[in-house]
C-alpha cells in the first residue's frame, strides 16, 4: 500500500514557504505522494476554513515538482468540467514532464453549483463534459498528433500518461475508470465494511474486461492519534484491495504537517502495509 498526505493549497497554509516546507517534510518522512484539492471560485458562504483563498492545483503541483525530487504529486481531485480539455491536457503533460513522471491524476465531475455558474458550465452537463475530457486526454497521450475542433496539431511534449484515478460514486465512476482510467478514488470514512463490496465489484468488472486490477486510492482522515486503531484500519483496507490511502486533516503549519507525515509512515510500517 502507498501512503499519501493532503497538502492544504488553500487558506493561510497555502503560502509559498509553507507549501514548500510541507512537501519537503512529507518527502523526508517517506510519504509516497502529496495531494492537493481543486476549487476555482469559492462563494463567501462556502469559504469557512479557506477564506476563499485557493491555489490552482495544477500550478501548485508544477511548483512542487521543482521543490521536491521523489514524492508523487496528485490531484485529489481535478474537476474536469472547470477547464477546457486542451488546456487541461497541456497542463497535465507539462507537470508530468517537468516532474519526471511523478504525477497522479485524480479526476472528478464536480458538485458545487456556484462554481459551475462561475465558470459558465451547466451543472447538468458535467457528466458529458467529464467523459469528453477523459476521451480527449486519452487521445493526447496516445499520439503525437491530435485533432481538436477540426484542427490537427502536435501534442508535444508527450510524456507517459499519468495514472488516472476517477473520483465519485458508482456507476458513473466505475464506467469512467474502466474506460479511461487506472482506478477509483473514493472519499469518506476509512470503513472497510463500506468499501469492500464496491471494490470487489470494480475488480470483477475489470477482470471480466481483461483489464489490470484497478488501483483504489482512498481520500480519508485516519485517527493518527490512535496508532493501533489507525494501523488496524489501514491493514483491513489493504486486505480488501485499497492500494493507496491519502490522509487529510487541517494543520496549522509545516511542523504539524511533518508530525502527521512521520506518524502516518510509522503506523503504516508497524501495520506491515507501507512499501
């Protein structure tokens, strides 16, 4: 199992100095990957905890690519309908190229109506736009020459496509993961009883289609202050097919994030699941 940690690319923790210090602390602790969130236009009534301050996730990962050398760099998740497909593909390819292939592309269809209104995309169209963007990304990473809006052009650089982990709930998340992705990115409590059945279903569908066993990357919050309970939970998650656990919680500064990163790695090692 891989162990990841969420970095706050929002609120007072999203300064250049704190983000860089947090990413380096996670890397030094042995964390496998760091993850950032995506909000593009937070209304005032939804701004508690962030004050409405959000850094763009892809720009943030580009910055962290230059600040780190080993740790994976993930979006958890990038809301595909917020951005034009071609611009998204170019951003993703650039981060993947400049990070030396360390990107992990978590994607989703989104949910916040106010943000869809701000970007001018109907909420009801989010599923179709997500499908279209995933199909376009697949074409971009398959060939040096791509067509968009009737115009053929060179899509370069074209590094290896990053792993695509599809957020959301079945059935749509599973359909997208099997068609264009490498796995599923559920969110919520780290409850093996809740996740066992859908994971088994996705594994069975992948096997029936001749596809590799899908990655399962859980975005959650672990009780790091209770190491035995946290270790038992991640061991149970590994047993049902979870391949990544991404821990997220609020923290005041880089020192507090570093403590969490070290605790997470130690718990994973003691549980026998950390790689």
